[in-house]
C-alpha cells in the first residue's frame, strides 16, 4: 500500500469533519498514521508477546522463570553501552540535516557496533564476578548479551523514526514476533530447556535489526555499504550523547537492578514472581514510547517556529500521558488479583500485590517520557543524566532496605518511589528541568485541562 493510499484508508475510518481537519494538517496526519502502525505493533507485543510469555512462565515455573528473567535483566542493564545514548540525538540530526544522512547513519552504526562488543564483555565480566561458580547462568547471560548487542547495533531504525515511517519497524517486529512465538510454543510442547528459551528471546531481539536493513535498502535503493564513517561526526555525536549513555545506564539500573538484587537477596523464585508482575505492568510502557517516537520530529520543528507553540504541544503531551497512566493504573489496581490468578495460576499468586503497586510507576514513567524528550530538544542531556542518576541511587538504596523485609513487593515499592524521584522530584533541582514539574502539575488541573483541550476537540469535530 503506498503512502497516499494508506493515509486515505486510515482517514476513511474517522468522522467526516475530523477527516477534513487532518487533511489540512499534513504533519499531524503523518504522526497519527505513524502512531497507527506503532499501535498495531504494540497490540502484537501485548497480545502475542504477553500471551506466549505467560505460557513460558507457567511452563518454567517461578524458579526457572526467575533464572530466565535474571539473565535477560542483566544483559538489558548493560545495554546502554551498545546504544551509546545515540537514539534521539541521531533522530534530531537526521531531521535537521537530511543531506548528511549517510554519514550520520554510518557513524552511528560503527559506534554502536563497538558498543555492542563492550556490552557482551561487560555482561560476561559482571556475571562472572557475581556468580563465579554458576556456569549455567554464565551461558544464559552470554546468549542474552549477544541478542542485546545485535539489537542495538542497527541505527537504521532511527532513520525510519526521523522519517515518521513506523510501518517498516512494525512489520519487521511483527514478523519476528510471529516467528519467535511459534518457536516458543514448539519449545513448550517439546519440553524445551531453559537455555533454548533464552536463545529464542535473543533471536527475537536480533532479527528486527536485520530485517530493517533489508527494508531500508528496498525502500531507498541505498545499501548500507554507502554509509560513511567520519571521525568529526563521531566526536560530535558522542559530545552530545555521552550524558545520555550514563543516563540510559542509570535508567536501566532503576528498571532492572531490582531483579538482580532480588536474585541475590531472595533467590530466583522471587525474581520469577516479580518478573511475572512486571511483564504485565511494563507492557504498557510501550504506549508513551511509541507516541513520543511519532511526535518528536514535529516537536523539534515546532521549537524552530514558535516557543509558545512548542511549549503548548509539550503540555498537551503531558496531559495525555498523565491521565492515560492514571486511568490504566486504577483499572489494573482493581483487577490485579483476578488477572494474575487467571493468567499465571496459583504458583504466581504473590505477583498480584506486586502488580498492584508496580502499576503506579507508570504515572511517572509516562510523564518522564515526555519530559526527557523535552530536555533532549533543549540539548540539556546533562540534566537528564543527573535526574536518572538520582533515580538509580534511590532505587538501589530502597531495594537494599525493602527487599529483605518485603521481598518482591519491596522491589515494586522501590521502583515506584525511584520513578517519582527520577522523572519528577529531581527536576526541581535544575533550572532547565523545572518546567517538567509545571507540565505535570498543570496536567492535574481540571480547569486548565478543559481550557487547553476543548478548542482542540472542537476543532477536530469531536466536541460541540
């Protein structure tokens, strides 16, 4: 389906007045089409990934599922060494300077390849120091590390993000998800080993990168061999991104360190219980990510047009994220016990209160997703680093205090509080980020919310 046909098809699904409004606003139309594709990907991730993931958890049981989650978490914890914080920086540069795309992509890919090697080495060194006699865990972490490294090498996904063409990313991931889900089901039916499930997980991480390279070549007619690496561009990219490397590392620490600390302080079974709850909670963390990916290029452009327009769009992004997270948190709070019992069974009953606590972390994660993009647009990456570092330190401290007393539930409380610190409270310490607190508080004001959104909804024909 070509682009114009695709847009026409999607617009026909909307009311006539809304179609007319979007037809006159091409940038918004592109963003909404992009979000449509990403929502399709998210639906597959949730319906297929969670369904098969739950089946895998039930098959492995709390202890072996805990070992699986531990190895995956350790590799993910070190993944920022492979991404090098280049994601949003590369997208920003591709939007601003399309003529240098081949150099930008080539240099970013080269840097990420070096980062991937560092990821594998760091993963193996870490597990060797933590569990020197556990050869099985060493092998599991090695496989998970290779998958993470290959996933993060490909900078070509950033090109599709800059072009607001999420359909290619979606198609590559859906195709991979179907293949690996089939593989996982076959493993379950055949009584596959723990190692085989980690291999399946790594394949799912790596294949979309390879598929996107093929799609890039087919859609542009340009082969990756045409990309170029330049030292001056590498220096410029790293000069902008180095704070984000450590910011991403700190972010992964307060997202994944809980599972590592649980494994060492309470055993792999506790990790399995916690991971089962987190799988349900974090599945919907994809929603703000996919929206931000679609609208970030337009926000960068809005900044160049009008400061007032730029801030207004960020405020509305905060409004939508905060209330989406609150409504979803309330729904999950009410049905957490029923949901865990229905999906995982009695062996994972302790995951219900963990889910009920962990789900509220989303309020801060959603708003923080918008806030951190604001800081990147403002080139305040060092502030992002400082905020996430405070969040990581808070998380490690609270995990050390709460896990011995409350086990997996303590880890959930630690995550909730550290997200509040990293994505909101720490913003008060730095002048460039204080506007994030203003954005958040304004989103909770019903009068201001109505004033901002009434003309938007009326203009789109959704409100009289």
